[in-house]
C-alpha cells in the first residue's frame, strides 16, 4: 500500500552555479547517470521508498458551466482506488474553482493553473496564492509549457523581458517560474512544477540539460521539496497525440531523480513524485505508468472526458 510521503531530511541546492546554468559537475553527473553506469537509468536508480500515485486533470482554458456540471457528474460517479493508493487533483480554469470546491467529491483535490509570483496587489488579471488558499484550493500548476511558450512566462532580466528564443540561447529560462513556486510554497500551497523540452531540443540531445536547468532554477529558490510534485511534460507530446514511449519517459524521470539526488539530496530524490504528461490516454497510461520512476500523470485533453476515470483506474502498481 502506498503511504503519505514524509521526507526525512532536506538540504538546499548548491548555490555555486549561476542562475539558469549548470556547473560542469552537475552536467557530468547527468551524463554519468545515463551512460557510465552501463545500465539503463531504470536499472541504475531503482526507487527505494513508496510514493503515492498522483494524477492531475488539467482542463486548460476549456469549458462552460454546463461542461463543469457534466464533468463533475462523471468524476463524482467514478469508482476509483482509495486515497491511500492515489491522489487526484483537478485543475479547472480559475473562474470555476469555487463551483468545483462546492460540488466536487471531497476525496479529489483542486489546483489552480497559475498564480502570481508574490503577494497580491496592483497586478491586473493575476491570482495570488493567498486567494487560492482562501478558496481552499491547495494545489497550483506552475511552469506549464503553454504559459512558458505562449505567454512568455520566463525571465525578467534587469527590468527587461526577453523573448523566448533569446532566453533559450542565454540559458536563462526559469526564474519567474521559480519565484512563483517559492512564493506558493511559502503560503502553504502544494505545487505541480512542469518541465520539459521542445522537439528541437530533444533532437539536439539537449533534453537532460533543459530539464535540469528548469529544475535547478527552482532548487536554487526553495528550501523544501515536501510539497512539490514534478510533471515531466515533453512539449512535443502535449496536445499532439504523440505520446513519449515508456522508455523515453522513464529515462527522463530517472535523470530528474538522479539530478535531485546529486544536487538536493537522496531522500528528496526518492520522495519527490514525478508525473508524466503529454497525450496521456486510457489506452497508453498503463504502460507508461508501469515504469519505476513514473509516479502518475498530468492529463490535459483526456481529463475532460469520462475516459479520465479509466486513467484513474488503470491499476498502476504502487511504487516501492
Ligand atoms: C497538459 O496540458 O498538461 C497535457 C499534458 O495535455 P495533453 O494531455 O492534452 O497532452
């Protein structure tokens, strides 16, 4: 049986490297974890502690009040494994959070899809972590690739907002996301932190570097990973129907764990849950979910359909 996670010890990430860049040691460790051991990442780093599965439903910017009623109806009727086995987090568009709070079954939690980098105030259109806590919404998805790429959610360097391409070439991509994560955690929220590479980056063999950079930006700003779940979402797989193979997902998840082990601590690496996201369906979730370092899913399109209940019921084994 899965159990709630308790992380025995925490340590801050090393502060030596510049923001957004990896030291040579960090890069070396990343390559070693994949190649030098002579095993696949799944063989070299088997999880040793139990991690409860976590499945998120990201509705994105979809739905009407009628859709909300229909979706809540099938979610409330769904027979799902008990909360000892699986944690379910539903992320509707912000205007629907209060109605879901009052109509959604109590064993499913709620997430916002974004929140502001700090305390509320003169930030038109933004939502603060305090407001979400006040609405009883304990989770927030941060760093989703749609926000990073479409909304320019990235860095502000010396008062100037740089376009995505410039940031990519400067290896400066994550501080705004990192600030959001740090502030949400400071307000008692739980965070689903998204990371993932573009197709171009994958084809250039930059996946490990990109994902490490995204996670390092956050690691530099937070003290504890207790309330953080990482969602690995290759951008080329989001909403495209082009799902990562179980091996591709496992490789990146194992590398994330290896990076955490080396740069934050082994206890954190073993405890942090890592979801896979990108065109997950009832048909493909079982195979991906059987990988040792895949601890659940972040589901977009399929979370709006009754099929989501089948994903929750995929009977993916509990990690040990
Ligand atoms: C997402 O939005 O996080 C996502 C993974 O979308 P989809 O499942 O539709 O690819």
